[in-house]
C-alpha cells in the first residue's frame, strides 16, 4: 500500500514540476501537442511503482547479506564475548556499510533519472547529475542525522513520564518536519534534472 500511495502522489508531483518547466517556456514549442507544448515526461504509474519495489528489494537483499556475513557468528557465542568478536568483525561491518551506502546512492541516481525519463543524462552529464543528487542526499542525510541525535539526546535525559510524553510528541513533530523537508528536496532534485534533461533535448 505504501508503494502504491507513494507512486500515485509522487508521480503527480514530479509531473507537475517537470511540466512546470514546459509552461515556463524552457522547452521549445511543438505544434503536435496541446497548446503547442512538448510534455517533459509521462511519469507513468508503473514506472514509479516498479522502481520503488525494485529498489527496496535490492537494498533489502543487500542489507540481509551484509548482516549475515558480518554478524553470523554472534548468535552462536555468549553475550560476554561479543566485544572481543566485534574487534574481529568491525572491518567487515564497516566495509558492508560503505558498500550498502554506495549501492543505495547508485539506485537513487537510476531511480531519479528513470522517473524523470532522463536516462540520457548518464551518457551526457554523468558527473554533474551524480554530483547534484549526491549533494542533495548528503545535505538531507546531515539534517536527518542532526535531528536524530537531538531526539536521542532528549530521550537520554528523560526522568519523568511527562518528559517521555513530550519527547514522543517531539519525535512525531521531527518526523513531520523531515517528511516535508524530504519532499522539498525531491522537488529540487526533479526540477534540476528536468532542466538538465531539457538541455539534452535541445542539443
């Protein structure tokens, strides 16, 4: 249900953003379309749904494999020996985390370009488009990490039930703020990709 709702609403948002560039006159007029404008992309529902499902399946499988490889020995030894085992497996865990982050970034780049119908940018503007998406994702990750650290610090200082309730309410507020912030950065990402795609079409 989440994938379906995400595909339904975000395809409308992306289509509005990309077609907004058309209305602004950034794409040359074409006599074969309504009001002489060439649509930026169709934003098909199946593309959004399929990309979300595929990305989640790949990342889920990768995370499971990394956990199995790095932490497979932990359930078979006593809890008191975990600290010593961590010294042996921390290298594998860090390497797995780096691989997972790189795979997530790669899939995000492909997902963004696929949803924007701009896969041509991989061959014409690979460095710029990956740099753009990487910068936005890094900025979003830093903001999210800052909020997460603040919430964890708040829970660590909870001493009474009223303070715990206030922190739960604060967590809900933080989730709402991050959701709005994520949606805004999505608009920025697809808007910029739409402009870059227009440059490729013009060439």
